[in-house]
């Protein structure tokens, strides 16, 4: 019985660990990318308090052997500062010792001269080769070789030099969100998750309790990948809220809620130097990226891995190193022109639409049935599949530049219904289509 209770506690805490790094990113990332209002800490007492409290976060050689030797010194403001943020599950099980698996890996790449930043999420099930252990999921790197091992594997994947490391392990996420004052967020579809709770569709206010529901729920079509997308939305909203902090006491309250759950190699003077140099930077100057890849169905008895698109990953990190952006200037211009010249819905040629139809209701044959109906309307390149989890609302995702096609697909499915239509490049890459039609329960009941 006690073993079952420990296992339940472990699962509960692991669901929470995905959001542990978010709160630290709000504070540390907010300071690093300069979006916090430093006017409130310019007085000597404020900076002195920060330095005193920040000492509690310093990683010692005993805590993480070799980690400081593994990071590169950042000395050139024209080059990116690369910080590896990791969320771990240390201490969640009584008696547990040693390193544990990481639940979150985010690389924050910041350029002072450009006043830009990119936050890159690495899916925790990414397949890697760890020297001495063979093929593993990337979240095993920390448990097998500690922080230094995690840095090694991230540098191998990215080709970047990691300049700093921050590790988060805490249970007070709700207190941190409440210290910020909560955030407003728009949800295109409701969250109905028996494991963590429910949130309604539309504009919702998220306090600490309800924010946990948003960032913990896996009841989404792509499981952890969609949970990463919710991370991005929530982190962006939190950063925008922190920008509004105008008084020292509020900022120090946020600091107190976070630093006792943070270990880092970042020095307080470097944090302040960066934050002051980047003042005026906006949240919109922070780009959020998930590494592209695929999730092939494994052979019987074999583990499931997220397999990176090596060409796509190499291109992203090359662009980050050169431009502090996931896209080159030429790619950015091409995307802007594509969006600007987006064809009208009336001009859509259905036979040229690359369409995927996904069964989100678990009724056998539903995707094939809808696909045949769409083919009758003139669509030719139609693939079918299933979502990872059930879908309440029928949703049409589209890649950048294909909004008109998405609207046409929704209208062809049912001209009298109102469906969620959302741009999502990651979904498009995952299902290798320009438009992805996910059949939800509302379609079946209509």
C-alpha cells in the first residue's frame, strides 16, 4: 500500500514538474531578456537584497561536480548568451538520492546587441545516444550523468556553446503565479481532463490553481507536444504580466517565491548587467520554438521516442547562432510575403490543398469517412490518422500562409457550423500537411 502511495505521489509530482521551470523562467528569464522593470530595483537596498537572496541559488561543486567546468564563459556581447534551463524531480520521493530525469529542457539564447531572445523547447522523449549507455530519451541524460551530462547532450544536439545553467526543483508554482497576480489567457477550446481538472473555452483568468490545470493537462491531440505549446502561451502571458510590476515589494515577493527552488551558475551582477542592457525589449521580441521531429509508432515491446528532424534542427540552431532567430532574414521575408499575399478563400483550388483528417472522437472509421466526403468536394491529397487524445471541439489547424485553405475546409465540412481555426506550424510539421482537420465530438453531435 505504501509503495502504491509513493508511486501515485511520484506521478502527481512529475505532472507538476513540467511547469516548475516556467516560474523560474519568469524570474530568471525575465531578468536575462530585460523585460522586467528594473527601475523598481535601481535603489541600493533593492540590488543589495537581490544579491543576498541570489547567493542561495549558487550551484556548488559538491551539488553538481563538473558543471562549472562544462560551461563556456560569455564575454562577447555580439554573440548569444546561451542558458540551459532544466526542470527536474529531485526530492519528490522520500529517500530518493542522486540525479533524476529531467522533465523540461529549454535553451534560452539571448543577444544583447540585437535585443532579441529565442526559447527552444526540447521534447523530453527525444531520442539521443548517451556515451556509455546507448540509445536513451534525452530526459535520462541528467539522471545518468548529472547537469554536466545534460549540458553535453544539449551541446551535441544544438551545436551551441552553453554559457550558463539553471536547474529548478520546487512545489510552490501556485504561490509564484499568485505572487505575480495571475494572468488572463484565451483558450480556443476547453480543457476537460479528469486527472487535473477543467477550464472553459474563451477568455479565462488563471490564478495559481487554474494555471496548474492548463500546464499539466495532457488531454490534448499531441500529448506532451501540445503541453509544450501551452507552456509557451502561459510563459508569454506571465512575462507580459511581470512587465507590469512597478513596485519593489511586488518584485521582491516574486523573487522570494522563486529563488529557494532554483540552482544556477548565473551570477547576480551578470543578471543585472544583462537586464539593464536589454531594457526596452518587449515580450514580442522573445521567440518560442519547439524542435521539429516525428513520433513514429514503435515496434511491439519497444519504447516510444521523439525523433528529431536533423536537417530542420541544424537549420534552426544555425539561424539562432547567426541571427538569434529560428529563421534566416530571407526565410522571415519569405514568410511575411507569403502571409501578405495569402490567397482569398474564393481562389482556393481544392485539388491542390494538402489536407490531413484526424479522428479525435475515437469512433472507428470517422477520419476515413470524413476524408471521403472531402474528396467528393474536390480535395485530392487527403491523408487520415488519429489524435493522441479525444477532442471536444472540431479544430482546423493550418501552416503559415494557408488560412484561406483552412477556412475553406471548415466551410466545406459544415457551412452552418463555427469551428476553431488556428495557425500552428508545429502541428503542420508533425502531420506533414498544410491544413489539419481534427474531428471533435461537436461534429458527431451536430
